[in-house]
């Protein structure tokens, strides 16, 4: 099948986390997006090429997407998500794999894949359900709703919400604080 840019991104995420996991000197990981957004989700322009091909879609989710998410989940270095702007679809999945989640006050969360005509893959949904809870996931998936950061904090998904201009500094401070603690204890915890 064609090599999709999304597939390359998921594979790069996997490789980065496998490398960080293996680095004995790595004490904390700060995961942050570019351009004021954590992750706006997959590139829907790529989906028409394979979204109605069950084998290609299953391969993409089981090999590429799950490979990236599993690498984040299996990494025993503490992972802090610094969430700014859009955290949609794949972004919610990635954030759900992180140990701690800090967000800017204007961040928005959702999984509007109902607009694309297919469901969230089962293993991906399990991760999001564990982090965000069933009522939130039902709202995001069934109504294609976006939920703001203060509400996601109230629902227990986020650990902290900061003014947009301050979230990166607070997340970095948290990563530095964790890095100063006993690394073996953090990895075991």
C-alpha cells in the first residue's frame, strides 16, 4: 500500500520513544506540539485513499498508530504532555498515553472522527477511555464535541490548566523537578 505521511509520523513517534526508553540518562520526557498546537489529529486528506479498504485501515491502526501509542505507554520514563491549542483525535490518543497532562486554558480536546464515517480503533479507544472516562469519550465520539481545558481538568483528564502563555514553562518546570528525583524510582512507579 502507499506510504502515508501519517504512518511515517506514527513510526517516528515509536522510534523516538524506543530510543528515549533505552537511554539510561533520560529522566523525564516533555511532549509538546509545534506552532501553538499539541496535535490537530490525523491528516484527513490521506484517509480517502484507504478509509474504505478494511485491510489497509486495520494495518494502519494496528501497526503504525498502535506502534506509536504503545511505545509511549511502554516507556518507563515519566512523560509529561504540554498541551496547547488543538488536541484532537490522534492528539487525544497521544495525550492519553502520557503520565501527566498540563494544558493551556484555551486548549480544546475532541475526537470528531464521526465526521469521517468510521469509529476509533478498539485499542486506541481503550487508552482514551482509561484516561478521559466513558462519559467524555461518548461525548467526543458520538456528538463530535470539543471540550475545553477547564472542563477536561474538572473531568480528571488534565492534571493542571495554566494561562496559555505560561503552560510551557510550568510543564518544563515539572519535567525538571521529576528529573532531579530518583530516576529508578520514577521508572518503577
